[in-house]
DNA sequence: CATATATTGACAAGATATTGTCATATTGAC
DNA sequence: GTCAATATGACAATATCTTGTCAATATATG
């Protein structure tokens, strides 16, 4: 019989393996899972966003994102642009090079995702997703989680 | 429609929230999620094990466990015992204090786990568990993951 | 407008984890 | 028994992330 504890431990292990696999998948693009996730949060956004917004969207701390963003800016994958609404909170966007690298990563991710899921029915994936989401919602409600730092604010776009 | 990618991102987020919740759950026992997990791997084992074995059981690197184990030994929750099969690889076991703290954490975990899962059917939990496990197996097979360092060896009991 | 409150990025400290290297110890092939 | 291969813990370097603090900047309430 499977307990919720088994599911929790399985989540920890899968998380680790996903990060390892992601690292390997994009290593030759000079990316890591962490960089890829940040790049993704920016590449998928409808418009350029300040670091703090990206962090909230991702559900991690502001400083974690700040460090990666600064690193990616040094590598010319990201650039800071003036923010008409805020002098200090510059808007972060992909450079041309950043777009190319991000697109390359996504190209690679597509067949990889197909491979990973081709044994599973979409119903199974859907249900697993809903279970995980239910657990997360409950934790975030109970423990006031998610923002991790600073408070919750929506897009301003 | 839910894609495997959604499930992956959900796994990342749930992982983070579980660690945060775990930290809070055992903070006043002077534990953290990381320490608790190590304590658990030792407390649940049928016999005392060397650090490298514990790491393999947990699926994390040897050094991650070594650091925590050394820390918990300093705090007198763990102790090193001579290993008849290996001079350097001492066996790690709970001290009396370690057992008390670990039991206290487990006492606390039980009702918390019930609370977390009381909305979900055991079928849903079971299925989610099997989906995650299937993904993990596939990743570990494809990427030669898990041991993370050194090779795979079974218990020597 | 004025002022309390929020947000933001910078900076620093620390927690957690991986990776590489090394010397030592153990194991296995022959 | 010898010797190559492997396992182990120590040590060091690095990656990732969180938390706390601070000054500057916005925002909101009066």
C-alpha cells in the first residue's frame, strides 16, 4: 500500500533526477537546469519583467533569480532594459543570442518530453499533475508559502 | 490539456514546498528537512550503515550525506561505530538522543501526513506515485543516474 | 503634499548539494 | 599471494538557493 509519505519521497527523488537530466540535456549549450529555468521564465513571459517578478512567477527567492540573471547577463544571454515604471527595477529580456540558445533548448526538450512520456497515458499524466497540484495548494495555503520573500503582487504590464 | 512539462514543473514546485513545510515542521527539534531525511534513512535502516551506503539509499551524493552526518554527530544525534568489515567506513547509528528526536519528528509527521492527504483517495495517491516512479525509472535508466558518484552496491548486511 | 508601507536590487552569510582529487582500505581476477 | 579495480572518507572548489539587512524607489492612505 502506498502512503502519502512514499509519494513525498518519490517527489524528492524525481526532482533530483529531473535536474540531473536537464543539466545533461543542455550542457553543451552552456546551460544548466537552473539557468534554463530562468531563461524559460523570461522567454515565455509576454513582456520583459523585473527580477522580482520573475522570481515570484517561478516560486523561488528573489536572490536566487538575481544571481542567475546577473550571470546570464554577463554571458550576453540576457540584457537589462530601462523600466518606465521603476528606476532600479530594470526589465530583463532575452538578447538575440539568448533567444537562439533558449529556442535550441526548447527544440531539444520537445522530443525529450515525448520520449519521457510515451509510455504514459495522458490521463495518467493529468491525474498525477492534479494530485501534485492539490498537495502544493494545500501546503501553500497552510504555510503561507510561495512568495518566499516579499509579498505577492500581480503583473503590472 | 496537461503536458508532461506541466507535470515536471509541478514537481519542482512541490519539491520546494515540501522542503519548506518540512523545515517548519521540525524546526523546534533543531532539525531541518535535510537533517531529518538523513536521520530517517538511518533510523529506518535495519542496521547501522556506512555513510556511502546511506547516500546510495537516499539517492544523493556521498558528500552531501557526509556533511550532514558529521554535523549530527557533533550534535550527538548520531554516533560512529566500528565496522568489522571496513576500518575507515565506520557504521553510523542513532544515539539515544537521536532516537528520541527522530521519534518525535515521526510522531509529528504522522498527523501532518494525514492532514495533507485527507482530501485524496488512496487510489489517486497510488497512481500519482506510480507515474512519478515510472518517470524516475526511465530517467535513471537513460542517464545512468542515481548513484550520483561511485558505483552501485547492495547492502552487505 | 506628506508620510507610512511595499518593492526592489545590492550585499553578505549560511544551508544544501555536486564534483573532483587524494590516500587508504577492500575486493576480485589471476 | 599479487596486483588492478573499486569503495571510502577527507578535503577543497563550486553551484544553487535562502534569509536577513540596507538604501533607494514606488505606492497608497490620509
